[in-house]
């Protein structure tokens, strides 16, 4: 992007985080770092309006944009309102990619471990992806647009808020859950990476993860709640992440 014949100056210590009012963003706000981090509200940066994105980013001139904005739970919303799922997770992400490319801003997109087939676990970044439900497809849809932009990083994350909000946890679903507040500081260590990286904690059942912090948590089966529309094991290989 050039302004009056000169490349637009980007400030190397500036980061813009979309979804600034979300759960993970609230943990990022508490992390002390060398960066100046901006958390725009939807009224300041609307991912469904390219002009809104362009105006805000031209004003702040960040070197990095961390894209957290989107639609996650409840899972049922991705079946009951596919327009909303497509708009927020696919079209909104595509809009972010277009403007980041236009302004040459490094994009860090937070996807999900759900994009993997979810059968055997231990997935590496270069393993085939095959979503099992609409939520996962919407996140993979976002990944597709990000992949077109070489100055980007796709983060396939598995994390949750603290305290765990449910009274029961899946004993037969395996993943890499880690609390937002515990992994938030690690975000600033992966900003310069490109490609894809798995991002999370130890591979284990959700029940085993939660029981450490809540001995009274009850067991529940994902099969009884979601049936075949839910993966059994989305745990990831974290060797790449651990090296960092």
C-alpha cells in the first residue's frame, strides 16, 4: 500500500486484535509486552465491512493483526443459522485478509483444532484436514482465505476460559485444552512465524484436564450430547510449538 507514492509506514510495535471484547482477548489484555496492542470494538472495526477495516488499520498502522473475531459457541448456531456462521467466520475473515494484504500487515488467524478429522489424535500441522461439523467447516473456510496470503500464520488452537464454565466435562473427548490466561503470553512469541502452528496444552480428555482444578466436576459423554457430529480426538502434535 502506498500513500502519495511512498509505502505506508507500519509501526513495528503495534498490534491490532479483532474480537477485542471476546474471551481470549480479555486474557491478552492482561499480558505485559513490548507491544502496543489495540482492541477495537465492533463499532470501530466491523469485519463485515471492508471500509471499516481499512479505515481503522490505516489509522493505527499496525505491523501485526491478530484475528480473533468470529462465531464459536453454542455449536448449534452453526447448524441453525448458517448465514451467521458464514458471515462471521468465512466472509469476515476473507475481508480481514484482503485489507491486510492491501496494507502489507502480518496476519495471525486463530483457527481451531476441530479442522482435523478428530479420530486418531496426534495431528501434525501438515496432516490432512477434514471437519466433522459446521463449526469446523466455518473455521476451515476462514483458513482457506488466509492461506492465499503468504504474510500470515494460521494458529490451530485448543483453549478454554478459567474457571471451566460447565458442571460436567467430556470423559471420551480428547484435546489439548489450556486456559486462556496460561497461553495468552505465548501469542507474542509466535508473531513472526508463517504457515500453520498447533497451539495448546497437554493432550488429554477434557474431564482429566478440568478435574485438576475442579475435583467435583462430573463426567459426561460427548456421544450422548452430540452424537456423530462431534469428533472424539482432536489432540494435536505440539512439537513445533514447544520448540518456540
